[in-house]
C-alpha cells in the first residue's frame, strides 16, 4: 500500500472569484442506477466524476449495463430494464460509498442471482442492519458480518413482499433501499420517516416514469413498475459548496460566487445555521436544474456569532457538520450542536474526529454523545488525522486558512471520493494548501 497523502494548510489570501462546484454525489449515484434499470438510453450531464460515483458506475458495468463516457462529466447509459441485470462475477466493490452500498442492497436483494457487496476500510465498519432489517422483513436474504457490517452477501431469487416501513432513523439511504426493493415486491411498499430526508430517489423515480406518491417524510409505490429512460442534469453539490460557503464566511475580506448550486430544501440546513450565526449569503439567479432548485450563492465574509443549532435542522445539514464546526471555531461565543448522533456512523465518527482535531488546534470543544459545544476563538497549528474521511480533510483545510501556524492534515486521498480537484480549486480561490 502506498504511503498516506497529506496536505499542509496555512493562511492564504481572502477568497475571491466565481467557482464551479462539481456535480451532486447523491443525484449522480441515483442517475446511474435508475438509468441502468430503465428501458432505453439516458444521458447524464454534470455527473460527479468522483471515486464514489465511479464505483457505482463500474458496478453496473459488471452487472451488464453499457455505460459510455463521452466526457468526464457525462455518461450515456444503455438501460437494460428492471429485469435485465446480469449476474456479476466476483465481488462488487462500492469503495467508500455508503449510498452505493445501501441502495444496491435494496436493488440486488430483488434480483434472481446472488451477489456480494464489499467496501473499503471505512465502509466496512459502517452499520448495514438499518437496511438489511427492513429488507429481510420484505423476504430478502442478506448476510452481514456478526456486528452487522459489510460485506453484504445477498442471496438472490427470493420473492419480496411490500411493507409499510416506519423507519427509526432519518436516513435517505435506508428509505431508498426499501423503495428500490419495493419496485420488485408484491403489492405496495411505503416508508415513513421520523424526519423528512432528501427525496432524490422519489423525484428521480418519478422522472423515470414510476408512479410514486411522496410528501415530506413519506413515500409509497407499487411493485412491478418499469422505468422509462430520461435525461438527467445533475446540479452542483451543495455539500461540496458548503466548504467554500464556510471558508468565504470566515476569512476576512472574502467574496465568492458559487455557480448554480443545488438547493433542495432537505440539503440546505447549513444556510439556516450560518444565517443564525450572522453569515452574509445571498441567493442570485434562481432557476431549476434537472427538476431541482438551484441558485448562484454569493458569500461575503461576516463576523460570525455562536448559535444553538436547532435540532430539527440537523437532518437537513447532516453532511455539513465538519464545515459547521470550523465556522463555530471561528465565531465569537459558543455554538451548541445536539441531536446529531448519526454523525458517529458516517465515513468516520465525525463528532469525535472534529472535536479531537479542533482541540489539537487549541479550540475548546466539549463533546457529548450526540453533539458538541464549540467555543469560538483563536485557531492554532497542529497535525490532524482526517481518518480517511473526505469531509474532515476539507474542513481542516479551511481551518488552516485562519490558523496561526501550519495545519498538517493526514490521510487526505479520500477527498477524491466526493470532490476531486478540491485543492486546485481552493488554491485558485486564495487558499494556501499544498501537498506535504
Ligand atoms: C445520502 C444520504 C445521507 C448522507 C449521504 C448521502 C444519500 O446518508 O449522509 O452522504 O445520497 O441518500 P444517510 O441516509 O445515512 O443519512
């Protein structure tokens, strides 16, 4: 194995410019999956050329789907129909992608053939019973390791029954896995969530011609439906934009415009939180991109104040806490996060990784089981372990821009899972960030 890569972040210049953020990860995964299952040829524009979404595309190639790559951000998918996937040879590698593995679990549980889903070190530690539980209730047979982690050994050929699933966790991945299995099940399948989560699966299935009823927190479809090919335009990923939103908000003198960012309301909780803290973020040129609301975001530096983050906004910013923690460290006063225990089972334990990392840089953070209180103040230099988590690595690259000394960030290769080119774009905007 090659040595782990590191970055050195230090104080740069105020951020300036108009930045193009890559395509949305959640939408890109689903676009490939649903296009593969559709009858006919679909074209995807704005596809995220990241490792996670490339893993998903590679899996569908192994399942017999022809996928062309006319350019890095385009895919042409020759759908095989809901009953056209072929048994793969060998294991299917989801890489670092929880979305890939959990959605595929629902889909592959319904196929006539066996399959095995594996992932990298981080994904191999993540909980899968949240999907294998409801899928077994539908009649699926999936073995996990004893502690409920991957690999997932899926025994195909099981007839599935629709269920009314009341999910104990607010998770779009769980909801989506059940709905995808539901497409193949007898009768109707419904999912009710404790808090509404991102609804890309519902919106996109509907765009592919599936009759699906959905409203915030609830979705219902009938099994036995087919998908009709359609073209998908992927908006820029809000979760990737989030790092620049926070960076421009906390680096004095900054002003950036982030072009055509996806603003699905189930994703934009960070805007609510930052505005509570006094951020200056304006939405300009509102429009629609592939059925999703988008706008340019103009972000100017503002002196942030600490805030209590309302718990009901947590699911709408579930991927944005690493960035928020850095905003909180740069703010005046305390920021309180609670109701965010899910952060402990992401690509890393994000509460632990952020609390520990910020403390290393001299910031006072009191961690609780489901959150933390961050005391804003001076940020110093130090050496940070990103735990191979892309969002932890990018968050500390921002912290480094304000730090009084150098911040060395170890194990950063996984930034390419969601945001290839983050460092090049960051340097073009004003970051001081270099390979160690
Ligand atoms: C995702 C759902 C969220 C999110 C992840 C992507 C999706 O996970 O954290 O990055 O595409 O459905 P959970 O469903 O586990 O909350």
